[in-house]
């Protein structure tokens, strides 16, 4: 197999760590560079002892310099950087001929004014938005194959969009009634020294946060609106729970007039029957995060409540797997012609 | 202080343990009896080493025999028994002159046919339903004071009802749009040998369950309907998360036509300003279970989302505290003339 | 009851939080001041929402200024400050007539050169060492009653000393063979923004640290040597485990020549039979941290292994309870004439 | 690659689940049979939803019948059964021409009387003990290659033996002074419905158990004695901590007369330099379970304390990985001529 030289920019956080885990084990990848301002000069294995003895783990972190990254011969770069910062380095790497898979929010929104509304500053590279592809492989495989810039979706959006999109496309649920409740592991908040993320602050705790307008709402509503063919506005309530990894999302919406409950299952089946990373659990079966952690799977179960005429969608994914690093590698596989499950067959 | 001789029937589960914790420390209580079929003959402290050296913890568990319980001189009995079983012993104890605070579902529903629908068997004591008081002290203090049979509410219902009732009474939210998502600690599932409750099955796991028609829906809708003055049907999705204790509930509903967002805060303030166990966090402040575990508090924050016109209610309580044992003791205090916070001042 | 005006200096960490919890609930205490440089001006309940609605929790944090503290009329001060910092403010408060209970290491060591060896800087107040009493109430109740400066013991030392001291006094174990292994909850590392203490770094992790010469060794060996009547040097290996609170310690030592296994139990019984906070579990019964969290108890079990001639001592305490705040309050009760269990009857 | 048809007997517990995980992903294995009395007839993916969509996961559990297992064409069988039960089926499978890798204790002890002493019943197959090989691949690779019956070591023994054996062989530590303290995740206790293993009983808990004579002592001492060339008796104290997987062990022993501290590191390096699954962390570096979970690595750090003349060995492994399933697969690779890391390259 022809190995693709690959860089991870911003590899010392939790999404970066997951990308390292996946790419060090990907048979089609040669990890050419991993950057971290604060860990520059140290081998990967010194920062993440978990990777010691893995082939490639003696590579040293480098500064995130576009020329230096390009000089490694890297053909592809994953960006696991804060929004605002990612756009600039994405442009520099694109100019140097790399394909870029950005895990930040910088290229997820088609409309720069929505970016400004939700992220609080002007979009740093509006000219690149046109070519950026929102990288949900189950939805845009063909565009991803042809893209040189992927905006890999956020963790919450993935868990909400994949169950809902097929239903909206078929107009099976009433878009005005959508409420999504998510519970996320603490890794989703990042690897930063913050008292609120200490073990003793998160253990034995469950709490909502970021209401009513979490940043991820912007991309959620963009994609739901595309699928529905009309503007969709939803309620989204994220919660933090004491697990390291995993998101469980429960989404409710009214069944549309004229739709039948069994249409829900049929729509999901039709949309995902051939998808390697979507596992449909069927009617009445809840999804459990413990079955998907460290994998690229999203598990989806559904239920219908005749008493309220509401559909329930229950999904589970690993927030740093299918919700971040795994999904980005899934796009990478499409872009570079690998089999979909290459490097993603974690059990 | 005149101490009330008190029995706990079914004291070897988690609600029973919480009742033991509270009553052993209640200055107005003399624990006269604690029953457990499987632990009969053993001192409380042998089954729960946590209570060793507490005054009263050398009392031995006894069989749940009504005559034997009455013979201890007990004036009050807390029942922490499975539904179906509780009704029978409640009747026997009432006949022997005890006041009964039942933590099971047996007396929570006014309509025995709803009981049959949700619990799957005929109501075991329909003639007692009339006098049973649904024991939400913030709602029915006067009736509780006069009652001899209290149906202490379920853990989920408490976390959903207290934030919602004042809004429904004032018609501030549209009852047809209510969706409640709850996350519960594992103690809520009881202290029973069941593989699905093992540490390794619950740790690093988050999952919905019991959809779409969890048994607690029956009492939730009963009480919501009373407050709304019309039949209310809601969606309720419980989830299990890896904490020992605590329930966090997020409830959403559309703001009613004509209502203003600030009416929400005002209604909560008016309802609970003088209540010792309700802490109103105000607008935009989520409730965190870690602030209420091992207390009888329920914390309530709220938010309004103008984009969707939805109200968000965020509540947190200890599922075996305010959601079970604590609330039962709160009723007990009313029934026996103690100060509301007696025995419940846990920090 | 005559209430003692009391200050907590450094009340925004985990030991400070536990002191707040205990003193807000202590019937003999009026909390007159709580200091925190970073939280000055905020009410206690804003920093620790858990305490909201507790009487006294609307007190605002103040700067740690000795004059301001004295001006509140405080008669006693608990110091929950870093070593090195505590000594200075202790002196200032003593000069202003307060009794001081210091939870730092500053006054625990009789010999300032040992302090320098273990803490890496010159002792900040060697002239005060003579009058400081190492505050293990089970060992030095009389001196504590008479003291104006208490050096409250460290969390690890408490869990090691209480089981061992009676055995060394009677020469039942060989001091040269002592090995103590401890497992501590993460609260023991403090409430500081440090990546290594993040939820995701501590969850699903168990690791030794601070070997071979943890700072607590200095006070452990000092107290063991006093009991043995000869210099004692031991091995002590602390470990971090994913619980919020609790220390479990297993200590092994060879049974001394001439001693009998049953002497171990007898020595423990004799030492602690009348002690309200020591629970002797007997031979063969391990101690479990879950039975002591949020209490001032230390549970002690023991075992003897004839195959190796080793005694095993198994102890459990709450590291911020009996290992910090609870024990400090225990000394306070002695100093101010309260019943030993006043304010410490947490179940 | 020629795939070896393989059976897992007793595949519904946690070790069985780990074997499933490893063998479903092993490129040299065709999973021919998985047995479970209680799950017989169900597909693997129904019992373990985590494995859904993995190739092979639709295989149905079957009854543990030796003829039926042999009829699948299986050439190798892993036994994850209780001791006592394993021996009988091992014999039956050997008679049918399979190679057997037994994860129970049944063939670990050379001396059947020691088995009787520690396991409380007569050895069920003493005639097979001679040919059984205690399967520590780092110690007996050549014998494992030639064996048809492997007794795969216990989880605790692996974590204690690998660090100690090289030191005893070189007489660098005094065997009479060995004390091993281990902390294990709850999966080590098995997947059985037992109240003591419930989430609420293990969470926020740390406790010793099985003292002073845990069953694993028998194999620990057997192997240590072989290495030392003399009978070795040690103290071993296991503890249960709230993690799903992982064992951290700290072992102390006096440095032998004439040995130098640096000899420790040198002995470990010499023994394990070429070993793919032993990671030597060097002097002063503790091992952390979070770096080894779901891998076949054992991490080993060491320290020397001149104050006590004690050596400290700190090891970490996954109790169901290197401590059970992974190690068994490591032997399997040797027996069937695969590369050592085949199927074990989990990151």
C-alpha cells in the first residue's frame, strides 16, 4: 500500500491524541509531522506514554510552521486547533499543496455572518468557504473525495445530524418540534488546565451548560435546513457527565402529518444500510456509549410514542472518535482512495 | 424534643439506607424498627458499616411483620418496598395505628386503572387511594400535615414537577410541548444483583432506557394535569449515567402565547421563595448534581431561547435524597410537627 | 451554647471547602471570616453553590489580612494554606490573640532541619515549633487542650500513624520492616488548575507518585520514632486513584519476636476503645473508603500472615475529613471545651 | 496468511469478551466457536453490542460441548472458565487434537497439593500437570512454542512476576523481604451478578480484600521460587479500585547485600530489551494503568530508596489484557508461528 505522508497540527490535545492513535495504526499512513507549540522537541511517546513502542511514536513534536510541515513531504494535514487559529494555517498548507482536514469550526459554516454570530469574531478566511466540504462521509462522500479542504463536523452535530437528516429529507418529522439533549464525556471540553475540568469537579456531577445557544447549533441548523429544504431552528441542550469519552444524544420531534412510525425505521435503513460506521439498533433499543468508545461507530436506535406523537432518536458515538478524529480519518480515506474502514477497524 | 418512634420497612436497599442515614441523625426520631427479610437478625451496622458507632446503629434488622413492628411502639413507618408489596403492609400498619409514608408507587396514582396500565397488575388497595396524599411538601403541605398515608413521589417526578408546576398553574408554557430529559445515578436502579448494574457495565456508559413509557410518567402526568387544569401528556426520557447519586433533568416547553420570559423566573420565585429546600439559581444558571447530593435540596435554573420560543428548566436533586428518603422525611416533619429542616440540614 | 467566632484562612481549596462544610454546621461555631485571595468579595455560596441556603453561607470571602481577620472578633483560625505561607500568617494571628489550627506542614516537624530537607526551604518560624502541638487527638488530647498552635497532621500520616503507633509503643512489630502503601482520592492533590489533575487524566487511572521520599514521610517517621523510642525509617508509597475523596492504606511489618498475633488486636483495642472516631473492624476485615467519606472516622482492620510472619494493617479515612478538616475540628473541640463529636456527627 | 480455526470456551465473561475482541481482530484467526451456557444460541453481537458489524460477530454462542467444538474444525481453544471446570474440558479438547490455552488456575501449579491447599479441592487432572506450560511468554517462549497445553498466568501474578523475576535470578533483592501491593479494576472480579460488584458498591470505594492468602499467591511463589532457586514466600495484598480495567502493582524488597541500585535497571534491561510487550520506564518513573488499558503492554518503572535500602518496582498492565486475554493470545502466536505482535497491536 502506498503510504500517505501525513501531518497532525495541534496534536497535544484530546482530539490530537485520538488522531495520533488512529494514524500511528493506519496502514496507509506515514506520520510525517505532529505539531505542538508547548511540547515541541519532545517525542510523541514522552507526551503520550500510551504510544511508546508504537512504530512512529519516537517522532518529535515540532512547531506548527507551515514551511516546516510542507518540508516533511506531507500530502495531508489534520488540524486539531482552536477555531480562528485553524483557518490561517489551513490556508498556508493549502497553498503549499497539502490537502487539509480541519477539525475546528472554521470552515463548517457556509455563511460567514453566521460564523460571526456564533463565534464572536469575523471569519478569518471567507474566501475558502466555498470550496470547503462539511465532512459528513455518510452524506457527502462524493464531494469529500474531490475536496482539498474538509471541515470535519463537531461531535455534538454528528450525533444529532446522522439520525435526523434522513427523516427531514423525507419530511417524516416536524422540524419546528426538534429538541436534542446530549450528554458528553469530559474529553470534549479539551485538555486544558481549568478548575472546572478537574477530576473532583466533574466526578459525581451532571450538569447542563452552554444554553441556550451553544456554538454547535450553527452547524446543526445549517445541515438540518439543507436536508429539510427550509430553515430549521432547534433546541439543543448539552450536558457534561463523568465519563472520559462518549456522547449520548436523545432527540425528539413530532411525527409529521401523514407519516407512519415505521417510516422512521425504513428511512434510517435506506440511508445507512450500506454504511460501515452506522449501526442501526432498531425500534426501542437505546444506544449506549460504552459500545462505541474508541471506535468510529455511531449507534442509532429509535422509538415512537403514540401518546405524544413524538419520535425519539437515541444515538451514541465516541466524541473524539466518530465525533472528531475517527470521522476525520474517514474523510481522509475517501480523499486518498483507501477502503472506508482502513485504520478504523478498532474493536 | 419528644422523639417519635419510627420504623423503616425495607431498609436494606439504597432508599432504605438513605432513610437510615437521615433517621439515625434526626433529633426527633427514635428508630424503633428496621426490617429486611434477607438481613433479619443482623445489626444495621453489619449491613451498612458506614453507620457503625452511630447511636442506634446496633439495632438489628427484623422481619417485616406488622404485629412485630407495631409492638415496638412505632408511631410512624417509612416503606421502602417494591410496588405491589408496599400496599399490603401499608394497610396492616395503618390498621395498627401507625402513620405511613410509602416510598413506592402504590398510592401515588388517584386512578387505579392508570396504576394497572403502568404497573401491569390490579391495584392492591384501591380503597386507600382516596386518603393517600401525594407527598410533595412544596405543593401539599397542609394535606400532608393531616394525612395518615403519604405516597412519597418518585425521584424523576420530583425533578420534573417542581420546576414545571408553577408554570402550568399560571399557564406560562404550552403543555402540549413538554419534553423532559433526565439523567440518573445508578442508585436509582436499586441495590439488586443484576449484571446490567455492575460497575463495569455502568462505568464509562451513558444510555437511555425505559422509553417511551417509563412508569413514572403516570404520576408526572397526573400532577401536571392537576396544575394545568387539563389533561397533560408529556415525553419523558430517563438516562442512566455513571454516578452513584443524583438526577439532573432538563425540561423544555414552548412559552405560552402572551407569556413573557421573565414571568418564568417570577413564577418560580413566587412559588418557592419561602421553601427551605428549593434553591432557585436564576436565569441561565444550570443545576449541577454535585451541589445537591446527600441533601434534600432541589436546585432549579431556567433559561429562555428566543430563537425557538422554548423555556428550559434545569433541575438537580439527589435521587435518593429529595427524590426519595429526604422528601419522605420532609413529609414526616410536617406530619409530626417538627421544623421543616429538622434532620435534613446536611451540608 | 456559647459560639466561638472562627476564621478559615485559605477557604477556597478542598480542605477549606471541607472546613466550611463542617464549621457552617457546627453548633458551637460562628463563622466570622473566610479568606481567599482569588475569591475575595464573593459570598461563600457563589464559590461553593453546595452551601447555598446554609446559615452563614452568605458571608463574603475576604483577603487574608491578619488585622481584618482579628477585627471580626475571631478567637480561632484554621489555616488551609500552602506550607511556607501558613507560618507567617499563623504568627500574625497568634500575636493578635487567636488560637491557630494549621493544616499545612509548617509546624508538624519538631526539627527545622528536617523541614528544610523535606520541604526545600528554610523553616519560616523555627521559634514557634516548641509550642506547636502535632494535633493527633487520639494521641495528644491533653496537649491539644492547652495549646494555642496546632499542627494538624497530614492525610497520609493519619492513616498510617493511628494503626501503627499502639503497636510500636508495645514493640509488637519490627520497625525496620514497615512498608506503607496508600491510595488517595484526587482531592488530596488540591483544587488547582493542573493538566495532570483533569478528569480525563485521573479517570480510569491508577499510579504511584512521589517515590521514594514523599514529604509526608518526615512527619510519619517523627511520630513513629517517638512511639518506638528509637529512630524509625519506613517505606511509604502513595498512589492516586479515581475517587474524589478517601485514603486506603495498607501497612505491613514483621511481628516482633516474642509478640503474638492476638496482641495486635489487643493493643488496638486498648488504645482506641474509648475513641469516638476510631472504628476497629477486627481481624481479617479490610477497611473500605466508602464507609468513611464525609465523616471523621478512621476504620482499622488488621490481619496476620503466619506464612511471612507479617502483620497487615488496613485503614480507611476521608483524606479531607479525618485526614484534614475533620481532624482539625476535632482538635478545635478539645481546645474550646466542646464535646468531641460536636459538629462531627456526619452520617 | 493461513488462518487458524479457534474456539473460545466460556466467552461471556470479561476475559472472554477480551478474547473475543482480540480474536475477532486477529488476522491469523478464524473464530470457529464461542461457547456460553447461558447465552447459547445468541449471536456474539447480541450479547456484546460493541462487536456488532465486526466480521465474525454474527457467530452464535454454542454450548460448551467438546465434540461440537471439535466438529467446527477448531485447532486451538482458549478456556475462560472457572477453575475446576476448565480441567475437564481441557482434557476433552486435548483428546480431540486441539491445542489448549487455559486462562483458569487449573494447570498453573506444578504441585497438586498446593492446588488443593489454595483452591480447596482435589486437583481435577494431575496427570496433565507435567506437560502444561506456565505461559509467561517473556520467560518460557521456547516451551510455549512446543506446548499443546498452556496455563496462562493470572492477572496479579503477571504484574508481580515480570518485574521481580530478573532480580531474583540475579539475586539482587532479598526474597524474604518481598511485599507486593496491587490495585485492580473491577473487571478482575468477573461478570457476575453480585451485590458487592454493583456500581454503587465499587464507585468511590477503595478496599483491600483476600488477605492474607489470595489464591494467586500460589503461582506467584512457585515462579519466584524457580527464579530464586530457593523457596520464596511473599506478602501480597490485592485491592479493588473503581476502574473498569487495569492493575497497578507496587512491589518492595530490600536490595541484596553486594548489589548496587543500578543493577536493578540493568537486570530489567537485559531481560526485556527485546520484548515487544514490556516497556521499561526507567528509574523513578511510576507506571500508570491508563497507558496500558486495552493493550498487551506491561509498563515497569523502578526506584531505589537509600534511606531504607528498599527497591520499588511499579508495574501497570490491563488485567484482562496482558493479565488475561492478551497474554493468552501472545502464547497462541508463539504456538502457531505468528509474529509476536500479530493481533496485539492495539493502540
